[in-house]
C-alpha cells in the first residue's frame, strides 16, 4: 500500500536528497582534509598468511644451501614438476598451433574466454570414459588448475564457511585467507576454517564435517598424501553436500595417475554430484604441461546453491572468467586437443607409467630402511613418516644436509602434515635412483 500521496512523496524525497547531498559534501571535504598525506591501503588479509608460499620457500632454502656448499649438487624431489619431454603427438599439435598463426586464413587473435569449441567438446567427451555426461557448455578451459582452484572461491558469498582436508594443497586455504574469509592464524590453524583431519587412522581421507559448511575442497588423488578416495567415501561427501546445500570443489589434477579401475577418476561418477560439485583438472601432470599451462573446470548447469537456481553458478563462473581472463593461449589449446587424441592419450600414458615407476623406486627404497610410507601407488607422491621423531622441517634440513635430497615438509600443507614429508616422483629416473640410494646409504633410521 502507498502511504504517501504522490506529490508529498516526491517533495519529501527531493528534500531529503538535497539535505543528504549537503551532508555528504561536508563529510567528503572533511575526509579529504583529514586524509591529506595518507595513501592507499593494502589488503591486510595478506598479513594473516602464516608464511611465504610453500614452494618458493623451499626453493629459497635450497638456494641458500647451494651457495653455502659450492660444488654440491642436490636432487630435487620437492615440487611436483614434470621433467620428461612432450610426446610426438603433443608437439605436433603445438606446432600446428604455431603454423596456424603464420597465415592470414588461419590466424586467430582473442578466442572465446571459455576455450575453443573443439577443445571444450574434446574435454566433455573425455568424461564419457567415466560414463559421465558433460555438456561442452559446462567446460571452462583455463591456464591451469592452480588459478582455477584459487579463483573459484570468488563466485561464492563472503561469509561462506570453508572446509579443507588437513593436510591439503595450500592454495585452497591461502586464497580464502586472502579473500578475507578467515580470522587470524593460531597455532597453524586459521580461525573460521573447518579442518577435516586426514591421518593414518582414516587412511588419509576425512569423514564429513559434523557442523554445517558451505564449500568443501577435496583433492583425489591427493596432494600431498597420495591417497585416493573410493566411491563410498566420495558418496558420503556428495550426500552431505546435497543434504546441506554445500558445494564440493573437487581437484582431480592427478586423475590420470589412477591405475586401479575400481577407483573413481571424476566426482561425477558419484550419483548426484552434478547438483553439488565443481571439478578442476589440468594438463600439467597428465601431459607435461606444467610450463605450457592448460587446465579446465567443470561447472555443471544442474549445480544449485541455497540462493540460486540451476544454471546460475555456471553463469557466474562464465561472468568471472570473461571479465578476468582472456582465454588460454590458442597455440596451447591446439596442443591440448592433440593430447586428447587417441595417440596423444596412449603416448602420455607411457610418460605417466615412467613417473609411477619412479614412485615405486622411492617407496620400496624407503620401506627397505624401515620408513613408513603411504601413497605412491595411484598417485605420484610418496607421503612418508619422518623418522627419528623429527618435525617436518627438521627432516627437510637433515635430508638436504646429509643426503643432498630436497623434499617437501608435510607441515607446509597444514598442521595435520606435521611429522610427515612428501617426496615427488616427478624426475629423471637416474636422479630418482641416485636420491634413493643416497637416502639408503646415509640416512640413519633409529627404531
Ligand atoms: N592442484 C593440485 C592438487 C596440485 O598439486 C597442483 C600442482 C595444481 C593443482 C596446479 O596445477 P596447474 O594446472 O599446473 O596449475 N602442485 C605442485 C606444484 C606446486 C604449485 O604451487 O602448484 C606441487 O608440488 O604440489
């Protein structure tokens, strides 16, 4: 019901506006005078971050060790960085991408921000391997799973409660800290984040949170523990998400490393996941694209949140990407298309087998000297218990100083990683063998 007659209403509001404007000008002038000499402020959420980003920190310490020990060379089993050359078919795809830029008929400039149609279709088709139907409009091509896993939080509300596996790939937590969704860090834990413990007791896969959470980050095969979630374990999370109207961000960057056919390689293999899960994946580890850069996200049209209908979250991610991102390199997308061809898949499977042979060498070598190991079977990471009761960083120093091997301290992935250490299977076989033999010869493991 309209309680003001039309004329009175307009006058009232006009008067109010004039009055408001005057006050506003005074406030503005006051602020201007008081603010003279003051400068722009930083995003102080960055100050909440407990330490520098994990991998540059390791690189810094390695560099310091090398400059203090001239002539010594170290074996790097730290960052999960691919080392083997691209396959023939992949290279042909990339070369074709370059060639297309050489003539006016095939030249392309900016492409679709969401990715080239052919690549989106090929990625969608890949999901039929898992008996999952994905529409190309649900596929967003990107420059990698790291940017996607960092950016995806921006389409959810500021007060969303975040749940992460502990330990976890540090990007999930750090980007939510930067976005202002947490309090301060206390004893390694950020206030406001729900940490889902992954330990030996639960085979490094958590149970669903007891409290209600909004966004759940899951990574399988897991970085850093190498654990792979079963259908049953994922189903519990999908059921939880559907019941609580939560969204799962499922990072499957290492899906191609699963050789056990009974294990799920996509969360969409679980019934109902298309209503509650976003999946992230990458060509980095499956095709040696860590430096080339290409990845994708799947945002199903059926995904809903408490305040949105089907299609809205997909549209938001589209809006985000079209605003902030100008599409992956056209050359690289041609490379990606070649990777997804039958020949490309066969060739890259051999490279994955090569890295997994490294994983076996590391795991068996460590176990032979009494070190307890996890992972390394359907994942390229070996998650070992630090021997002799050392903390993760103490063991990092010991391994570097005594064996000249660089690894990643478990505590860098969250407090649940303390007392553990990650070794990466990415590397040349000779280097891996040398590292393992140094560890076997020089590391004294007490009972
Ligand atoms: N998701 C997970 C779970 C990862 O482990 C990594 C790489 C990525 C995403 C990144 O994928 P891109 O497609 O290459 O962006 N983890 C490596 C590298 C470290 C890093 O900072 O990304 C690692 O050693 O953990």
